[in-house]
C-alpha cells in the first residue's frame, strides 16, 4: 500500500483512534508531527515570523509586525522612503474539501485596503498562515518570491491560500496534496505577540 493510500485509509477509518493511527503511519516524522499537532488544534505564528514574512515583500527595507488580542499592527518602510502602517483583524476562514482554502481580514483604516503596497503586506500574512499550516509537507518546496494575491469584497480582504507558491508546489505532489486537503483551518485567533491557528482534521474528528 502506498503512503497516500495509508494516509487516506487513516483519514477514512473508524476503527482506530486518531492518535494511534498517526503514530503508526509509515510516513515521515514531520508529517506525523503535523497531523498530531493538528489533532491538538493549535499552531502559533510569532510576531518575529510575521515580521520576517513582511520583510520579504518587494521593496521593503524594514518591517515590524505586532500582535495583541485585538489586532495585528503592521508598519513597513520602502526603498523610496515611504511608510505604510495599518492594522488587521481576522474576519473569517472558508475551507472546503477539494475547494477554497481562504482567509479574510478587515483593515484599519479601511482606505488602506486600496493601496497596493498594503495589499502586498497583507498577502504576506496570508502566506505566513499557509506556510505554518502545512509546514512539514512544504519543507522541501522551493521558497518562491511573492505572497498570496489579495482580493476585496466590501470591507473584507480575501486570500486563497492555494495561490501561495509553495502550496501550489505541494498540490502538485501526492502526499503533500493529500495532507493539504486533509487539514482544515477553523479560525485565526489573536494573542499577545502571536497569531494562533485553530486547526482540525475533519476526518479524524469523525472518529471521536
């Protein structure tokens, strides 16, 4: 039986517990850890990690991201000396089997959502979410420039995490693609100095 078949069998099975099944999978330790952590439901992204993502945006010379329980504050300076500063609040997630893997934010002040540079920075936050959510199966993905494209609907900005370059790479490979489809993001929570991803494996939850 292939690794993919074993993983799919686990995700469909009702005969074994999630924890025991994950431990027995003949797949990499990194993927086992991913599924184990997902079963626990929490994956943090620190301000330092978010700042590093923002600093990778084209033209940025300095960036700072600070998170508290109310919002994520971003400030960046660009090569031409201009500054961009705004705040984000998580506005929801939408994950569907075989379909969208979206996160959304509201922006303060709202007019910042119209600025291309601000959208690039917001896209870097979405990219950080994708890279943390599927980190073990994306470990070998080439680190590509750019971030998740951002679209706007009313007061909300949306990012489809499947558009992140490393995720596109993973979706083209069997085991990473299976894990990407297996994991579902329930919510993005704000804590002091970090975002926390609330993750579930729906097929494993059905076993409980």
